[in-house]
């Protein structure tokens, strides 16, 4: 069922959060109503941001009473943080479990992580849009609470991309730390470019990022080791 709240379209059937992320993260079955709240809130927060999204809109989108909302959540802030922590944990789990650390080529490892994110975008589009918007959320009630989680995710991504890598392929004089720093600059610049166009990252853009990685490989690896 599709529901329109303001300018936000919420698909209550295709984004089955209770059957995916929430059951996995919380370790227990949540009710259908709880799932509806999470789905509606993720879509609204992603589109409108934390400040502009109201509990009334979430309640309307989830087709529940306000009393039932407060049965599950103390306030909007608690809901937002639960959403963010849960979805970051899903993404972190996928990176830890699915990255092949037997692959010793640094750039191939980066592609693995990129493709995992493509899979995440495809499987949980509303969740990814929410995570992307949360990364740029500036509301003071939220930023301090998600900063630590952001740093944890970045560290895990770097650890997954750097573990068991054959760094001898790098050009002479180029350290692994410097190579990772260069990649980070490129990645952050790419994300800022997407953000400047007011769009969320999608699978096509990640494939484009893979092309940039291949170009960068020619500059960082010794010619005979590419």
C-alpha cells in the first residue's frame, strides 16, 4: 500500500523493515504497527529532515494512533536515533560478514565494499535515503548523538578495506596511510558532488565511482603490478 504524507510517498509494502533490519538488529520480533512506524518515519526523515518531520505526520503515515506511537517511543528523537543506530549496524554487519579479506588487491577490496552498498541501496531504498540524509543532519538534538556512530562506521570501513592487503603494489615512496587518505579525499569529494545536486547516492553512481577507482589505480600502483 502506498500512502502520501505531504510530498512524501511511503510504500508500506516494499520496504518491509520488520522483516529485514529491525528483526536482525533488535534480536526480537516487533509488531506490524512498530514496523509501520519505522517505515513511515524513515521515509519522512529522509525527505524532510529531523526538524520538519512531526509526530503527527509519522502517525498519519503509519496509520496508527498517537497513543500507540508513545507506547513504542518516548519521542521523535528516540525514534530517529533508533532508526539510525539500527541501519548503521545493518550496514556494518554486511561489511564485516561479506567482504572477502582473502582478496589482497586494495582497489578490488574497495569495489567489494562499493558493491555491498549498491546491494543495500537496492534492497532497502528508504533506509539508504534515511542514512544518507542523517549523515548531513544538522539539528543539534541529533548531530552529537550520531557523530560517534559515524566515526565507528568509517573506522570499520577503513579496517575492512585495509586488512590483509598487499601494499607492495603501491608506487615507491607511497605509504598505505597516504593511499587510504587519497582514496578518502576522492570518496568524500564524490559524495559532496552528489549532495550538491540534491540527490541521494544510487547504484549507477556507485558504478561510476568504480570507474574513478580504476583511474586512481593507475596513479597509485607500480606499472607492472596493476
